[in-house]
């Protein structure tokens, strides 16, 4: 299982991202590349059998923990074990 907590600024949260006025073109492209990389990373991990969970930094950590725990419990109940990164991943 891969869990990502994406920062509202760095990943372009629809609720909280405010584009900087200085170097606007740079930041627009930077955030777009970050979002593309996030999508690519999720797709690669999912194609390798990983469960990918993404949350925003503004989400309630208790609710996020409950969701993660539920996914882990369901995976264990199915006889499957959530994929875990190994040293060096």
C-alpha cells in the first residue's frame, strides 16, 4: 500500500491552492508537472498491484487514519496483504 499526503500548494489543491503572482508561468508549469507526476506515480504503482491512497494535507488526520485502517482490514480479510515498500524503495 502506498499512502500519499499531498500538500495543497505543491500539488494544486482545488480548495486551497493560490497561484503565486511572482513568476506565475513558472509556478503554473511546476504545479502542473507535479500533478502529472502524481498521476503517473499512482498509475505505475497500481499497475504493479499496489493500493494507492492519496489525501490532502488539509484533511482531518483522524478520518484519514480511519480510511487507511479500513483499507488495510479489507485487504487482510480478503487474504491479501497490502503491499509495503521495502528498504530502498
